[in-house]
C-alpha cells in the first residue's frame, strides 16, 4: 500500500499565506434562478478541486496599454499594506502576486497553478502554470493579464487570486487518445440512445406538466451516478469534494 500524496507549504518567519480548501460556491451561481447552476455537478466539482490562495491586501489596478511594466498602475486600498500588493514585473499588461510559501509535493507530482475555475473577472484574466514542486526549491508567483487597457479592476481582501492542486507527472504523455466509431461499443451506444430518448421525453413532459418542485425539473441521472437504466455507474461516484485544510503546527509555549 502506497502512502497518500503530500502537499506542504513551507514558510519563513513573517510569511503568512492565506490558503483554504476551494469553495464550491460562486456568486454568479448563487444568483442564478433557483440557484439552477448548481445542478451542473461538473461545475461544482471543478470549483472545489483544490485549494485557494487568498489576497491579503485590497487594491485596484489599471493597464494603460503599453508593453512595459510601467504601463500598469497599482493602488493599495486605504489602510491596506502597500508592501503586500501585487507588482508589475513582466510588462505586457500583467500583474504579479507573490505567494508567501515554498510548496513541496510527493515525488513525481507537480502543482497546477491558475485562477479559480468557473470564475471570471471583467478586464483581467488569470494565467496558468505547471510547476515541478517535488524538487524545486524556488517560490513562484501568480500572474494575471489585463484583457483591455484603461479599465480599472480591483481585488478585495480575502478574495481568491490563485487556485492550486497536485497532478501526477508523466500521466498525459502515457495516454494514447483515440477517436473511434461508436459502433465498436454497442453497449455504450445503446445506453446513450436510451438516455437521449428518455431525456427528450422528460423535457417534453416538464414543458407539458411543469413540476411544482424545482428538483423535479431535471433528471439527475449523472448527478446521482446512475446509468440510464437506473443501475449504478461507479461505486466511487462523487458529488462533493472536501480537500483538507492546511494543518499548522501548534504554537510552542
């Protein structure tokens, strides 16, 4: 039996990274009619797939269109620590968040770094990276790039600016993807066609006889991990992800 993969954030004195299990919630999903967006299980699972690094200082920023770092203006919110705001280092309309931590993963595991899934910010977009944190002694940064000039954006205190999760190195190159005719898998074709027909019939029935309960307006087969015939799809089907919080050492007396 192999040990579970590890993820450790090493800090120096004075470093205080704010890291929490990623939230499944999104404001736009909360405001959807009857919170309808949460019925899409893949969205919810992606939202909580990892950990979030939170912003420690509120600020606003604007890119004035040039390619140099000086074309970006960053202003800390009143009362905020200006030493902790992101900086413009690389030009090309980017801002850089420094992350106070050196991450270490198990041998053979990388760390995926990017923005929160299914979250958008008007005027600026997160950049992604993949880092070999099983050996690297280096810290890394989280970078965002403006999507248009002369548009002010802002980040609040405790707003997520970075999303991380480990991925096993070497998996993708080992996969040999294929496109094959569905007739090679008759059972799969039959199951798909059964589901397609049932879905069409279900939607017509909902239109003709609108259910009173919102939960009765969708089939929930995938959500419940069921095949079209009602049989179990997978014994380890997941509807929630609960990544553990980062444990901190107890304070010494």
